[in-house]
C-alpha cells in the first residue's frame, strides 16, 4: 500500500494499549572530573527531562502517527503519577484508564547522561502482580470499550499489570469481536498469550523462556514450532537486533526482513515503536510482511535518536526513501 494512502487510513483506527506504564527520567550533563569520595565520574547536570516509557511509549508512538489510542494501566499514589498523567494528557490520548495502586510507586527509570553516554540508571518500581480488585476495575473498562477498537496491544515489561487473568480475558474479549491482538512479551506469563494475532518476542526472550540456546537456523525453526504448539499465534515475529526480524506463520513459512537503521545512537524504545507501527498497519488491512517492513523502518528511524522518542510519519517516509535510494544505487553499480 502506498504510504500516503496508508497514512490516511491511520486516522480511521483506534488502538487499545494495555500494559506497564513508566516514566523515563533523564538527567543530562557533562563530566570533567572524578569524585574525591569514590572512583566515579561527577556529572554536572544541565537539564532534566521526563518522557513516557514502557507501554506509555507505545501510546506516544501511536498518537505521534495521528492514530487514536486508549491506555490501560496502573500508577502509584505519588508525585510521579501526576507527571505520568500530565505527559499522557500532552499527547492527547482518547481514553485514559490508569488505576492508582497504593501498593507500588509509579515506575520510574532515571538515567544520568553525560553527553551521549549513559553513566548509570536507577529504577524505582515494584514488580508484583496487581490485585484482583484492580483486575476487576480494568477488565470492566476493557469490556465496556473493546468493540470500539481496531486492534489491541498487550505490552509487557514484567511490572505486574499483565497478570494471567488480564491476558486471557482480554484476548477472549478481543477474539469474540474479531479484533486483532498483538503482543510484546517479556518473561513472566510468556505462554499465557494463546490465540493472538501476532506474538513478538526478541531473540533473548525466546531463548530464555524456552530454556535453550539457539545456534543455527534449524534450532530457530524448532523453537518457532514449539511456540506454535504452546500458544498458537497466527504469526510469530522474532526480532534479532542488527539481523532484522523473521516472521513465521502457522504453516511454518518464513519471511526475513532486514534492519533499516541508518545510524544507531540508542536502541531504547525501538521495540515499542515496532509493535506500535506493526499493529496500526495490521489494523489498516496491510499484510503481515508489509506491516513488518513498515514497522522495521519506523524502529530503525528511532534508533537514530537519543533516548526514548516516538516515531513520526516523516521519519518513516525518510527511511523508506533512503533505503530505496541505496537499493537503486546498488543495483546501478552492479
């Protein structure tokens, strides 16, 4: 599908994102001395910044592409909950269903940056699963709204939102309304996502959850077969960093798509961008291959930005144009 026509269809979609919401906190500065107290650099802080992270970054990518989105998640009863809600308001989410959980803080990842180099990261979080009370609140809201969505994204960072009950009941509701569900899993409840449209682990997550080390293509295919046997997604997409990604369908046909990153400054958030764009394209009626290609262009574009940053339609256009130019030049040189 031509990009211009596809972007027009973006406006017709509405995506639900259900997952672990976070704030990415950046302290930007410079280093010119070592501490007298310990052999560590002293960072002179020049600037402080808060950005949406985790499932909230997925939402940020979606709205940045002029697509309507609802968010479901949790936060703490603290000042960072106010910041999270403020940041969500700034990107104009259409529906905000964020439940305060008194048993945990709002998840915050604080990064100290010296120039373009990350010096250290401090995480403020609790990772236990949500209570049945919060499950009831969220599932009630999802049930009320599910028929309004073009697609649902389950974005798991293992911070406790995506319990087995939230996962299974959400998938059941979506399937009853023939709404595609895409999944970005982590480690807990990895095999709970039965019957989804797209299951998208990265290479490390696949190996760790299957308890194996994959060393060749035959072992990768065997691992893919095991995933289909245990959770039976319509498509399995395995992301492999600089090697791009590989798609398997239920017939075990495979499609390999290379990475499109021009420069890599920071891979943070690339997976969030990938699942966002992939899901929007599927909702628009694109094939799985076309959706994955466009999503890979989007993920490659954000790798050229420092820190967590959403993708734009212009970013995707520029990536496609650049790679077409390189392809044409290569063919002419042969």
